[in-house]
C-alpha cells in the first residue's frame, strides 16, 4: 500500500510496476482508496447472425448506374453534370 504523496512523487515508476502485473493500492490516511491495475481492452465477441433480417439490399443493387451518375465519378460534363443544375 502506497500513500497518495508517494504515489504522486513516483507515479511513473508505479505505472511501470502496475503494467508489469504488480497490484498497487494507493491509500489516503492509511485507508485503501484505489487500485492501480494495467488496462485491458474489452474483447467483444461476435455473434453470428446477429444482424440477420435487420437490413436489406435493393433488387437493382448491382444494376448498371445511369449515365448521369457515372459522369459524376469521371467528371464527364457530357453525361449531364455541368455545374448548372
């Protein structure tokens, strides 16, 4: 157990010790206040099928794009996109 004053003075060292797996308890007036532990990212497990029936794809999803839309990708002014719209 380490008091707050000592923890403030030696924070970098305490962080290294905690990251190495040591259990560091910081106390105030002799009473345990907090525990310094290494950060562990939460691992979220995927649930297969969780998005089933929650989205849709239009029937014409993979149909060719109209010429005026294609023109916006290629900067083709003749395709109907000339900035005057």
